[in-house]
C-alpha cells in the first residue's frame, strides 16, 4: 500500500468513527438509500432491490420504487451485489501467519503487548475485507486480551468487526503446548489447562466471568510424542463443560480433527465442530442427527501444507489435502450444517475470502457458501440481529463489484463496508 492510499484509508476510518459518534442517538442519525444491481439477503438473490438504512439499523429492503427515498442520502452502487456483512466463523485475531512466525514462537517469545498491537491491525483488515463479525476462537496464550480488543472496537477506539470471543479456551492438562522440549521443563500452554469435575466447572465459570461469549474446548490434539490427533477430555468431562456453559446461556465449540474426538464433542452437545478433518460418514451422520454444525477450516489445512513445502498448483495434492476433500464431501452428503470459518491467523487476516473460495473448490455452490458466511453463521452462533438483509436488523452491509453468486472470487472486490450504519469503506 502506498503512503497516500494508507492515509486515505485512515481518513475514511476517522470519518467513519466520526459518523459513528454522531449516529446512534436519534436526531443526527444518518439515513442512506443503497442502490446496487442486486441484493443477496442472506438466503436468496433479488435483482433491482434497494436497501434503506436509518441510524444503525436496516429500515427497509425491497424492489426499487417500493422503498421511500425521502430524506435519505443516495449511495449509487451500480455494478455491485449488496449483502449482509460477512461473518467469519473461526478467527484468531491474536495470531499471525505461521510462515511469518511459527505458532510455538508466537506463544513462547512474543510479548502480549506486541500481540495486541498486531491484533488491532488484524481487526481493521478484517473489517475492510467485508467481515463485520468474527467468532474469535481463542487467544492462544494471550489470556483475556480478546476481551479488551472487543471493548476497544465497541467503544470506537479502533476499527474492527463485532467480536464473539472465547478467551483462553480449555484444554486437558499438557495437551496443547509448544513441542520439542524436555519433559523436565514446564512449557506454557496455548490455552487454559483444567481437568475433572471441580476444576472444569471453575475454569468455565472463570472464563465466562472474564468475558467469554462462547466456550472453546480442544477435544483432541496431537498430544505427547504421537504425531496423530488423539482425544483429550473424556465424554463426561465434555458433557460437564457443556452443562455449565449452557446453564449460563452460552454454547460450546470443539476443536476436533479425529473421529473419536468429534464423536465425543457431538454426544456431549457441543454446537460446532472445528476442522473435522478425519471424520467418517458415520460421524457426519451423527452430526446431522444432533444438529452439530461443522466449521471445516479448509484454508488453514491448505496454508499449513504450503508452509511445509507443498507447491500448490505445481505438485500433486498431499495426502492430508486429498483426505480433507473426501471428508468435506462426506459432510455435505450427510447434510451437515456447514459454517464458514477459515481459522484465520494461520493465514493473513483480511484474506478471509480464501475459505469461501475453497469451499467452492471443494464442492459447494457459491450461493450455499454465501449463505454459510451470513445467515447460517448467524443462526448457528445465535446472532439473531444480523446475517440477513431484513428490516430491523443491524445495518451491517457489504457491497462487492460483480456477482459472487456466480463468481465467488468477486467477494474480494469490496466497494462498500458498513457496520451499524457507519461507512468504513465507500
Ligand atoms: Zn483455530
């Protein structure tokens, strides 16, 4: 980015923040009439619709002519598709790509202040890429820093997406740490260790008390000297975590790659399974039966394979990628609800569209991918105030040049980003 372009971006952000200060309290609430070529409302596509925004909410949406233009500033979005602000289902704003710094070194060597400083930039890039909400699934050793980051965004101190935060995440003792150290050394873990009845209840409640919107557990991991993912918590431990979280109105999401880790997470009542790389048709049927959603994180596995030396496009796909294509197909065939979430942080923040493109490459229709990234993510994450273009919902909107329903890559051609009626990119 050139300096002048950077300055322009900042000027826009400052303008956005200024408008936000004026906006929400009535008399100065800005009213816009957005006129794109078409509107994807989170479920279906409507040609020649317009959307009226007042303050931080969508006031009306429908065919041009059926929606009043009186008193509204017209924003002509010719050549674009207008959609609900995209929802990233799996991010780590406190991580940066592993080809820049391996995960182990981020956890062990980077100061928390450095990690937070980076995260503020990650938040801005995410928003400007059209992702107005993220479900941020763990700080990876940075304690409760996601809570402060969320507050900084909500208070208008920095620009960023709305955040659903998991705080530290829960792991069974010794199961999620930087590798390669003598067993005589205690290495800090990437999440909070807790086991057994009392300690788990306390850990879940402590995380909730400090700001967790959702509880994240690692139901399996590459653990000890074994190279393969193996289950960590017992089924009873997972059930207890779900019971305690649920009694406070919060859901539980499970990292699980192995079939047995997935099975326990599903039976325990976790709402989403993250990754699910080595699922089986039987496990995906179980997910369908229990209405457990899958967040496939295709882009993370793809990125990690490339970091390990795979020359994508020049060399055949490694076994891990071939297997992922097969298991993702099995999940689709079983009718499992698919969330959109890339595990961003493993790869660059702001490049969130990579997951959506890969979902198409791995067999989903672009329209279904767009539903996953908007209305389905909103439903699965219990975010009833967003994810659709509908009167009364938050005016979180994005316009892209072209038509991502036919060409998913158009999702990157950002023309306008609005969050809560505030323009961040125009
Ligand atoms: Zn993750």
